[in-house]
């Protein structure tokens, strides 16, 4: 007897701009034949130039954003500190994400733009490497830690700050080619 599929009401629909990757129908690369977690062997892959760009937002009250922009936050230079934290995090991604390969990054840029319309800050990280594997996790980690640093530096003023929308914007290089949201 065939089972009838019904839509679950507790599962949010996929956002319209999300495209499944080409590998979506293949097995997960970090899962071995017997279901164990494993690090992917990239030794046979050629070293190519790879780039990844990620973005996220820190949403806060306008008064809190004004403190950041004016440089009057109690803990000091919020944006400069968050920028450095993001760069440091990208370089240590393999220590934080268990199955990531350690990479000799050639470039990490973290940009943070105050946005009065949010109000808040838009954080964007670009990470570059020449190697056998991509830098998506490094870009996402840079954005995540930069956003967390902003939160840490302003939490005494506002506890209701939200970190949202962390996602990959673009990926270049490697076998799967160019991806852009």
C-alpha cells in the first residue's frame, strides 16, 4: 500500500532565493559508508584559487547604532574590534569546525557597514585561498564571530540585539564552479 505524503505544517517553506546545490542528490561527503563522520580526502584535488563571500546582520535599536557610529561605546571601537575578531576567526576555522581542513589563507577581508534602515550593521567577509578545498566555512565563521563580537561589545546597552541572515553570498573556484545568491 502506497503511503500518502502530506505537507508538515511545522516546517517552514524554503526561501525563494535558495537553490539546491548540484551535490544535493549525492551522499553527504562528511559521512562514511557506515555512517561515521569523516574528514574528506582532498589529496587528489588540484590546488586552485578559491574565494568565498558571506554576509550577516546585527539588528539593534537606533540609539545603540548611534553609540557605535559615534565611537562612544563603553568597550571602545566596536567595528574595528569586530573586524579583527572576524579575521582571527577565519584563520582558526579548522579548530572550531571539527571536519574542516586547516588552510593557509591568502586573504581575509571583513567589512562592517552601519545601516540606519535596519537599524544595525551589515557584516561581510571575503576569504581567499589557493588550495584543494574551498573557504566557505572560513567566510561564514568570520561573519559569525564578527557579529558575535558586535553583540558582546554592546550587550550592556541593549540585550535585545539580533544576529540574523548569516549566509553564503558567493563561491568561486573548485569543481563545482561559481555560485552566487
